[in-house]
C-alpha cells in the first residue's frame, strides 16, 4: 500500500545519541509538534532549520544510541521526517521508530552515498532506495513489522487489529 | 548445538520449544517496569480506548527520574500515576520517596532468575544481574504489553565476555565495563545479548553484577546476563525469594556466540570515559589532573550501598576540595537507611558532600546542572552533551573510588594514590 517516500536528506555522523536528538528536559511533552521545536537543539539553530526542511534523516552507525526515550522518534515525525536511513541503528531507537510509524531502514551503502541535502526516494515495499544517481537495495520489513508501520505505529495497530479481536474473545 | 541464555529465556516467555537468533517472536514478559514515563503509558492507554490491564501483578511503577516533582506539570503527571495505580490496584507502585526503579525493584525481590522483563528505560539490562533478561522499550510498547500482555521481540545473537579476576587493586566493575566499552565501542554489542563469564563473575556481589549488566547497555546490548550462583540465591533468599519462586536459566556449554571477548582483570587500571561519548575511554593517567567543578556519586550504575561504602573509604577523615561540589544521591531509600545506620552517611556529611534524596537526581538532569564550561566527574553511565545542564559543559565518567579521590583533590585523580 505504501507509496514512495521522496525528499531531501539531512546527514549526520556515527553514534548520534538520543540526548542530542531530543534533550531530556523536553520529555515532559509527548506532542510531536511541540517536541519538534527542540529536536537536535544541542547542535544549534542552523541544523534545526535544515532538519525542518528535510524529509529523510541519514546517519552513520548506531544512530539513536542512549536513552530509550520514544520522543527521539516522535520529534522527528513532528519535524516532517518521513524515514530514517542509517548504516546501523541502536535497537531501542529502531523499535521506537517502527512503533511510532517512522520507517527505519538499515542500508549501509545508501547512507554512505547520499550527500547532505541530497534528494532521495525510498520504496519500502520494494526495498529500494534511489539517491545520488544510484539504486540501493535493502531487506523489506517482515510482515509483522510492516503491518505496524502501515497502521501508523504500534498503538494505532493495536486499536485497529488486536483490541477488537480481544473484545470478541472476552 | 547448544543454546544461549537469551534463546532459552525468550523461548520460554514466548511459550515455544525453541527460537533462533533473528526470529521475531511474540513474547509474554513477566514484569513491565515503567518509571517517570508511566503517565505517557496511561495517556496512550486512554488514547487506545482501553481500560483493562492484561495482568496487574506484572505492572511495576516507580516514580523516579524527577522526584519529588519540580513543576506543576510533573506533579500532575505523578498524580495521574498514583490515581491509576489506586484505581487498577497496582501493588508494585513506588512513589517519589523510593529511589531508582531498577534498584528498588531488585531490592524488593521482584527480579528473579529466568524472567523476561521490559522497562521504559534503556538500562533495564541491569536485571541480568540476577539472571533475568531485562530490556528497554518505548512507552507505546510498554502500553501494548499492559493491554495485550505481549510484545514482538527479535531473538538476539549473543556475545560472550570472559573476565578473569581478581581485579587489580583500585579497580572495580565500573572499570571493567569502561575498558570493555572503550575496546568494543558504543555499538560493539548492538542487538546482542551480552553474557558475562569467567572467574571474576563467579561469586561476584550482586551490586557489581548490576554495574556490569547496567553498562552493557552502553555497548548497545539488548540485555546483559550473569549466570545465577550461590551468591544470587543467597541474595534472593535474604529478600524472601526462595528457589521454588523461580526457575534459573543457564546457557549451554556449547552455545553459539557471534563473538567472544576476553578481559584480564588482573591487569586492569582505572578507566575514564571522556566527553561526550561513553566509548571515548582512556586509562586514568591520560586524564589525571583535569580540574573539575563538580563530582556526582549517583545513578543506577554506581550509587548502590557497596558503591557508597567504597567512596566513603577514601573520603573518611578527608574534606572535599575547596570550590568543588560533591553531590551524593543514594540509589534507594533502603540504601539511605543502611548508610545512616553504619556511619557511611556521616562520612559524606563530614567531608562536605551534599546528600540528596534517593533517585536518579543529576543523572536525569534533575538537579546538579552545570554552567557553560564546567566539568563534572560522575559515576553515572552516560556523558552525552547537555545531559547535566549546559550543552557547553563536560562530563567524565569513572568509578566511585575515582569520584571520591577526585572530590578530595579537585582534579581527576587515580584512587590508587589513596590505597
Ligand atoms: S539513574 Fe540515570 S541511567 Fe539510571 S534510570 Fe535514572 S536516569 Fe536512567
């Protein structure tokens, strides 16, 4: 069902931690729009401005390391980010992306090749990224994760599919 | 081919005969821990339109991170949790006076060998200290477990770390982990289950096991694990948990590991993680002499009873250097009581320390903030930019002994000078 994700990339290095993505002092909010105002604040207003006009976050290895804060994913959604492409993910951040409905794609070659500000397109179902005049393959999601992403995250997924079934069984 | 700890623990929690690394399984965790994030779970549950918990006895809530509340908003969030706990009959509810969730739940005897535990905190890996599989999740996932009892989990491959002991004088479990993190880097164990083996771990105190498994998170691990032994069983028995209350899981001798690493504790020297990454680790002689403004002895990594006693050994009869602030935040209420009873608390007071209420304290940015350009030596597990106040401040991480020695001299100091 999913269409291609298209847009501009903002590129980061290795080990981007969640304290940098969204500082702990802003965790009093769970509103993606509100959180977006403080996304990447430690890196300064220039980076923030570029974030808000980008659609894909591209990073090196171990992106999202550190605290388990789910807001590290939702603040990106609030910033208008449609996907994160990285050489590798910290596991909690990967989970938080999927569970908030933000595609997280591990693709070493694409993360390497895309330049800061470069245009890219991502085909989730086909497992294909096009960027810098080249194509890159990645393993599409297993069905179970795909359903969560398609529903827009774990909570909407549960509301739509799991809870109605439970109610029937009771 | 034998099985690792994680393969066995997840198979059991998923109700399957076996699971293989890479497989995604629906797992039914034995305990769901939520801290300050509890209110977010409650709001998410409301959004979901659900009012029924899968199993209230598996729900544990501890009001740590910001305790007591420091704004009307936090107070409101905490009230929401209190009311929720009352309404649903959550018995494992601990309020702002209790301390850090991980330490409180361990002390209360809720963490047992063989369990699978999820928590809204990355350092949930700490429960491996008692032979449980603990792993961090986001608040939406925790809410999902509250309501449905289950969660998808990818079965991890495993890393075997063999540590030979005894450790060299002046070093501790913290130095072991910093050394390991420096060598393997912050993503050296991403997605992996980290099993600690070797002579050092046999009969090791539960406190040190907690430090090992807590810091496994900083390698990117899914969970940490130390094999249960008599030390574990005795610890649990003292907390009213007898062997018929749990079912130990041990990895097979011929289990398959993706990687094995060995560390010789006998040759270890004190280690320091330098700003702004936990894997920016240097032996202490390369950092010694760095001037500090603040020393923080706290966090779930290193503010347990044994850690405070270790620091007090150096502080006894000495004073904190002029111009340096020493912040001590015991991990739990029980630890405060024990240190008061045995005189450790008084040693800190007489040395000139500021003792806070038990909790995450400065580790969660709850007090202890730094101004631009300031430096803190901390016993916590993270030194990321901006975690303690100014984005232009620096955090160095070290053991409780390093912290105490540094507080006395005002510069980063090798604790072996005080042995
Ligand atoms: S003490 Fe620090 S690391 Fe531990 S749970 Fe609290 S904030 Fe997290």
